[in-house]
């Protein structure tokens, strides 16, 4: 069963959350809505954004989305329940990977990854609470002489120290 629907059904009469959608997320939704000819056309993309950021569409989010899209909560719930599109696994906004291939391991990649995970408070293989960062590991990026090696999306950072890595990740939106 879809994660979003599971949350909706299991939560009946739905736990409430007064600020499920952050101000930043609201601004992103508003900017996206401005690209659509009809306000309601932006609902599905907005549901995706909320789901990716929060990991669920709960009652608070439904209420806020209803307000944003000038719909009733029941109408928003219907769209959520009819949508297969929320099946996709939740992803962090930024994919951050550290190489743990043989050469990098020898040069301390595992320790680096563990320390980075502690510093930013995101377990390896998981997503930060705010949905910004998904921290993972990868095996050999083909730059074996430059460990520790961290990828942020398409950007490679080689020979990166913990302070630098933390600064790079803190600067991500
Ligand atoms: S082992 Fe890390 S880049 Fe090759």
C-alpha cells in the first residue's frame, strides 16, 4: 500500500500538525503554481514536494494544501488517495555520496563518512529531517588518489576535509 495513503488511513481521525508545510516549501509551491495556467494544476507537483520533504501527507499538510489551492480538505484527500504517483520512494533533495571503495577505505573513507554523518545528524542511507540531504555511500568514483571523495549531486569534491564537507552541505538549499 502506498506510504502516503497508509499514513492517511492509519492516522484517522488524522493527527494534526499546524505547520506541516514550511514557509520555504510554501514559497516553492507558490513559484511553481505561477507557471501553471490554473491554480489546481499545481496540486500534484505540490503533493510531491511535500511528500519528498516530509515523508508523508498528513492532516496538517492536507489542510494547508487545501487552503493554498482553494479546495476543501476532502478534495485534496481524494487526489492523494487516487494518486499512484506518490508510490515513488522518498528521496533527499541533494544526493550526497562518499566513496567507500577499496582505495578510499584505506585512506579513511569509512571514518570520514561516519564522522560526517554524526556532524550533520543524518545516518548513512537516510534523509535529513528537513529533506535536504540524503547521505549514502558509493563504491569507486574512479578518482582513487583523492580520498576522501564526496559527491553532491553531480559535483565531486575530492580530498575533502570534514570542515569543508560540513560547510558545503550547510550551504545547500
Ligand atoms: S576507491 Fe574511491 S574513488 Fe576509487
